[in-house]
């Protein structure tokens, strides 16, 4: 594993048709859209880049422990919805700002769409086809490039780190799942809009105004990149506790500014159409429907009866739920709502046309049976009970 990782050439990033030049110093918790492999790694230990040596590189990213999640704002030509930034990838830079690329050509998988479909990740693929798109229209080549160039350099995704019996390419599937999930916790368009910054053909902004707007929403400062004075890329930085498969991304301030000037920055509009629900948007009132049948009543039970209206307070990355019974929370794996319930924090994930409820990084819920008639079922987090489902948040 070390031979593969450390023998990779440390280089300066060169622009390609699918991977633009990085910032000068280039190096939110993951959410599952469906069942996925588990790393078996703890997320309670030290984060990556906290030590100059690592004994278990399956559970700590090393040497590429400074993770960068870049997004595009493409306007010429426009890509993706007009009210959303789009995914670039996830890059594992070394803690000193150097980086390796193309670390294992034997795992340069092709037909990423087929790989995702074959391993049950069609929800991730559906999302990628809208939000992870290439400026030249070569989406498949773009995905293949991001995996082979960056994903193969992640130590926690080396095949020997995967659960026994994992199918070929499972680590790449996990990579794309995590990239999509992380992107969904970073709704750049929504965050800027919340701070009064929307695309315009006439307005310009200072760098401090833009970075302060994101910091007000996210809590940390990203790096912004510009082309010909126009904003076209944002980079969010993280350390990681645990594995890329299911670890916790710990946000940090960008170690260096991007290429944008200090003032006169344009944020031009895209052509095309907006999505009906932009990633990261969250209704304040909603019903919660199960993916199989029925949905949630006011006590938090699963039923086929008339569904309750819930109040959601916060943003898609962190919000609380309340019904007419009281606060909603999870205790010992059981979801419930009531006057004596301590409120838990939830998140939401866009999956196709649905906004899925997530708890502690997973959209999986389960019960001991399926409700019918007057029969209600207790809702548990995770998939440890006999009937698995997801819960979709639908504005009411």
C-alpha cells in the first residue's frame, strides 16, 4: 500500500480538458444515499494531518490528509442547473500542500456509470448526471479522470482496506458516493443567496464580501478562483476522521487564497433552467413520506394514515424537527416526537427529485414490520431491523 502511494510522482497540477489548474496552494459529514460498504474505522480519533506518521493508513488518510472539495460555476458554456454550482471532485493533498496523482493505473476504471449501476448506486449516478457534468459534455471521461487522478491516491480506498468479499471497483463506488454526499452539504449557491449575493450581469463584489458570506453560512473560509475577473470555482478544505468511505469531514479554513482579485469580482448568471429544488434548500413545513408506503405521524411512528406536518428549523446540513406532539429526536436508535423528547439534529440529502431525511450521516431507516390500516410501526435509524426504507421530506 505504501509503495503504491509513495512512489507516485509529486507534481504540479496541469490543466486538462476535464481538470482545471488548482489554486496556488491546492491541496460536513458524509451522507449515505443507500446502503454502502463500511470501513469499520472509528471516527473518534485524531483527524488526518495531525501526525507526521500513521500506523493504519486504512483508517487515516496518509499522506494525502488535506482534502479539497472543489466546485465549478461554469457560464461559458453553462453547465448544470442555473441555481446550483457543480461538482469538480475530491482531492487528497498532502498536509504540506504537495500532492500525488494517478497513483494506481491498474485501478483506472472505465464505464463509471455502469459500475455505479451494477453496485446499486443508481441514485448517486442520477445526481451526478445533473450536478457533476463536464464543460465539454464528456461526463464519463470527466468521472473516470477524477477517480484515476485523485481517487486512486486515497490510502483509505486501497482495495486491501475494504471489507472481505467487496466487488471489484467498490472503492470507486464509495469515492463517488462520498463526493456527492459531501457536495450536498455544501450548497454554495444557496449560501451566497442567503447573504444577498446572486448572479448578476452588472454587479461586482470584493473578495472579502464573498468569502465572508460563505463563512457566515459554513463557519470557515473557502478559496475562490476567478477567470478573467469572474468567479468560476470555489474550494472547501477538510481534514478527515476515519475513512473516505464513511468518515467525518472536519472543515478547516483554506490554507491559502485562490486566484480571485481583491475587488471587482463578477458573478455572472448561467443560461439554462433552475432546478425545482436546489441542493441544500429546505422547506419550513413538510410531511415525511416513506419510500415504500405511508410516512410519519406526529409521534414519529410509521403509518399509512394521514401524515403529520412537521416544522423544520435550520439548513439542510443541520436542522431540527418538531411536530404537534413536540420535539423530535433519536434515543437509543429510536426516532420519536413528543413533549419530553430532546431535539436531535438531522440533515437532508437531495436524491433525484427527493430530499431525504438523514441522521448521523445516513439516510437509512428501518422498522420491524410494514404498517397497514391502524397498525403503526416504530421507526429506527439505520438498517438493523427487518424492513428498510428512506424518508423523503416533502414541502406542505
